[in-house]
């Protein structure tokens, strides 16, 4: 995902203590996920995984610090994370990450060219650039892969170039879907779409977290849930009447 999407963001550093980072011992999850994204076996995969690390996050822990080096592709193995953007003092959740999702620094996958070209990016009319952040909503475990090594492999092997292209395409499509939802759907419809996509995630989120994702106030979120609760109660009464 590109910079404006909030999912993949340039130049960020891990915000964690060294004891939370461990060498990746069990490679099965990462191997299967990368092969699935790439569409088949990947040459030199063992070389990449031998340098990979696993990171444990507690609820509220940030994955990275804005505007610092973060040359990693991140695989979500367990838990739930939120991607947020802060722009002109307003914080919005743009996506939730669950098991099997991929985040990280897309620029690192293409070497220094794209990363350097993004330096000093500003918003429209000279406004400050948005700040992107990924943090844990629940206890989580993620796998960190060196994006620069993937860039090197993509330059040598077509399979890795395909994986890189598919990551870009997938994240771009997800961003387009979210933008379409925000522009054309009501808050109730956006909530239904979130429940359909990520039912397990919704069950772990607070109303405040969901409201931030939907782009509505907590008061509006409470009213939305009250309306839905009323509809469910009416439906149950109707069903009971039919059975009687």
C-alpha cells in the first residue's frame, strides 16, 4: 500500500525493546503466506527467513515511530493491529490487520529510489504531511522481513518480482475499496462491510475504535448500535410471533 493509504509507510523505526524481538524459529507460517501471495515456491526463501525476526506486541504497543527508518515487511501471525493516520490534528483508523495480513514499508521493496523520492512530501497547499501509525489492539505476534533483501531477490528472480507486484496490487485495491466505502456508503453500510470482512476483529474492538474507523463520533456510534439492537429485538419478536 502506498503512503497515502496508511498501510505501508516510509522511513519508520521499531518502537520496542530488544527483548521483545526474537529470531524467527518457526518458518511454516511465513513460508506458506509468502508462497500463497507469490503464487508458488520462491527461490532463496530460506535465506530471507534466516534473517527474519518475530516481535511480540501488547495492546497499545506501537509497531514503529514516524519519520524513522523502518525497512521491514510485516506479516501478522496473531492478534489484531490498527493502522491510523493523523492529519491536521484528527486521528482516523484506516484499516485493521489480522492474521495473514501484510503491512510494512513498501518503499523498501523497491530499493532507495521510491523511498528517496517520497522525502519531504507535503500535503495539499503546503499543509503538513499526514503521520501514519500501526499499533496493537490486542496482544499480537508479527514477523519482520527485511524489505531490502526482498528488493534484491526481486531483481534476480521473477517469482519475487511477482510477489512484490501482487503486494502492491492487493494493497492498492484495498485502499480503493476503503475510499469507495467512505465516499458512497452510510455509516451503517460501512459497519456492515467491516463486520462482513472481519467478524472476529469487530468482536474484539471497542465502540470508540469502530467509530474512529467509520469516521463518526462516539455518540453517533452509540446511536448506530442502539438502532441495530432495536432492529434485532423487533426481528426476534417477529420470529416468535410466526412460530406461535
